[in-house]
C-alpha cells in the first residue's frame, strides 16, 4: 500500500479516498501509537478533536471519535475551530494528542485528517509511518470501564480567544479591520477576538453552510476583501483560509500584503522590541529575495528551508528560533503557537498598525518585492535536475548575470514530472527573459524519452 500521509496529514475526496472506514482505522491506529504507547501515568489517554465546518467533517469526526473511544481514549470534542486552535488546546489541556479534520484551502468536497502530538506539535514522518504500520494490525479493543468517553469541550473557543488576546503587544482601539473568514473554521472566533481587542470589525465570508468553504472568498480569493476594505474605509483587511492557519492582508488602498511582507513587518517589530531570537527569521526558498535584502539592512538574517510549513517548523526547532513562515501566509510565532496561526498573525499585524500609528501600506514599504517569474516545465525527468552539467552551467551563468539583484531557483516537483524554474530580477523583463532561457535548457536536457509503440 502506498503511503497515505501526505505533506500535511491524510487528505482527499471525502467519501472517495477519505471514507468513514479509513477515518476510524486511522483513529484506532493513532490511539495506540500516540496514546497507549506513550502513556506514562497509568491514566486513560486523552485526545482533542476539532474540525472545520465542511459537511463531511461531521461524519468523519464521528468516525474518528468512535475509533478513539473504542480504543480506550477519552475524547474532548472541540467542535468547529481553526487548526492552530486545536494544536493550542492539546497543549493547554495537556492532552496526549489531537486530531484536526480539515482540508485547509481545498474546496468543500475534500477533507483531511491531521494529528498533533503531545504539546500540539506536528508529527514527524517516523510517527506517521508507525501509525500506518499499526493500521495493518488488530485494533486495541478494551471493554467495560476501560473504553474511552466522549465529552463536549465546552470552553474550547473561549480558551483559545483568551490565549490570543494575551499575545497582543498593543490593543486595537481605533483600528477598523475587515475580516474574511473564508466561510471556514475562524468564522466565530476571529471576529470575536478582534472585537475583544478593541477593533471596529466588519466581517465577510463568515456564513458557513457546510458547502461554501473557500468558495470565492478567503486568502485564495482576495477580491471581495479588497472591495470591502475600500467600501468601509478600513485601515486594513485580513483574509484567512478554511482552517485559518494562514493569513494574507490588504492595506487601506486595497493592495495585497503577502506573507513575505507580513514576515518582514513582524520580524522588524520583534527585533525592535528585543524579542526576535538571535535576530533570525526562518523562511522557505520560495520567499522573495526582497525579503532577504530588506532584513539584511535591518540586521536580521534568514535561515532557508524547503517548501512547506513543516520544514519551517523543523528549522525553527533546530535553531531555537521563534519566528518563521511562508510567502503563502503561514506565519509561526513559536513563543505563542506550535503551528501557523492566521488569527494570531492578523492580530499581531493589526497591533503594529495601532502601535506605530503608521498605515499597513507604510509598514509594508520595509521591503521591495522583486519581480518573480515562475515557469512550470512539464514532461521532463525531475530526478536529473541536480546531475545535469549543462543545466548547472546555465544556472551559474544566469546567477552571474543577475548578481546580487536577483536569484535563480530550480525545484523538481515531488509528485509529477515537472521542474519549477523561478527567477527573480530587478525588473520584470530580465526575470522573464532568464526564466524562459532556463526553461528551454530544462526542456532540452531533461526531456523524458518517448517509448515507441511499434514492434
């Protein structure tokens, strides 16, 4: 059987790949690996379960909770909450592990299951592999008083809101903000916490019906947010995705502020307050070169990782750093969270507007985004990228040509015969020209050999 865990849990079409039967088997296996195998106090293990508002989340959550409780796990059902809230509550409750049921920014028919270990941390590959191995074994089936119980985690949202408010460096009184909740998991808690922080809040995309999550709204569709910010004369707008683990923003003029710009603003703010560990930001190789140049001028260095928030988290843990993230808006504050938190990020960004008295547009000028061109070269052998001498020479030539005003990144896809050619330069024309040139070399050098059908 191929590995069912992807880069962020198990994800697929609900009732297609992701069935109730699979959800129960995953839960039963996780009960052993994350619960009983790690229990040390002799008490029955405990797990927090939360979900986003997809209709399929209802039956998947029921299957997960049945699998856990039938395997001797006490379940705390937190209902509809953001992914980072589930992670926080695992730590706050001192539970043995947590389960989040969500497909993040994917459309409503999809769903997913991800697990958090004790402390609210994402699972390493080895633990995911152990869960998959356990799925092939007989489940643990206690009887009588040893079966688990399921109870409603009635104050889950309140605990999360209080936690978020405690992170604020400055209240938001006098700040008007538009929140786009993507008809997702933050539809209740995000407006609540911004109001409690003192902001004047206008809310869009906060009417989940089980089928409209991410549909034309949220961080993947910023048009409605831009329109609302301009209509209401707001200071800024904040957009979440379906499970609210990311945040993108819009300034008062309706211009997008992406994850790189958000990280630049927050990194400098933390450095100024003496709270940025070792004056380091952890970001992926896809972050704009403008971020690195801006932070270098501010006395902040960047540690680069592979693409994906799990790799950012690994880099942060290895170095003990407390701020990291991705261009897509996953921002991780290790002092307050164990994963990307879009509500937390939005609060911190709005707090900087309130604290400094500067507009988000002004704050975002700390970095200049260099033109970035990305070409996906299809139908090539991605496994030969590192070993091709002609391609290496072409990349070296391009890097010499760009100097410090640009960069080149060639990245093979992990799932399909595609090589991604990314070029940044001081101007769009140069970036496009060099990217096209390198894409041509990739096509010529790495073309897949066609197998003839003739005999």
